[in-house]
């Protein structure tokens, strides 16, 4: 039984956080979201599902995410 998933509140900017996180485990997919790649349970063209949470993939990040998916799939 795992703890409920909650957003992480940080005073650090997402850009600074993104630079500290290992790129092979995390990816920026939206201005407001960085996701843990091993937690993704489903993907559609413009969204990522992590458990019961749906996260949008923005136009700015969808090419990089598509590239990741082509290697992953």
C-alpha cells in the first residue's frame, strides 16, 4: 500500500530543479510539469497518465517527449 501521490511544493524554479534532476529519469513535459519517467502508466498524443493523474504535454515539449517515446517503446 503506497502513500497517496501529492505534488511537490518547491520554492526553486522548475528550470533549476530540472537541471538538478537526472535527465534519464525525469523530463520536462510542460511549463508547469516535470515527470518521473518510470511512473508513467499511459500516454496519449498530448497527455501523460501517472496513476489517476493526467498531465498535459505542451507543444513546446512534445517533440522531445516523442523522441523519448521512440527510444523507450
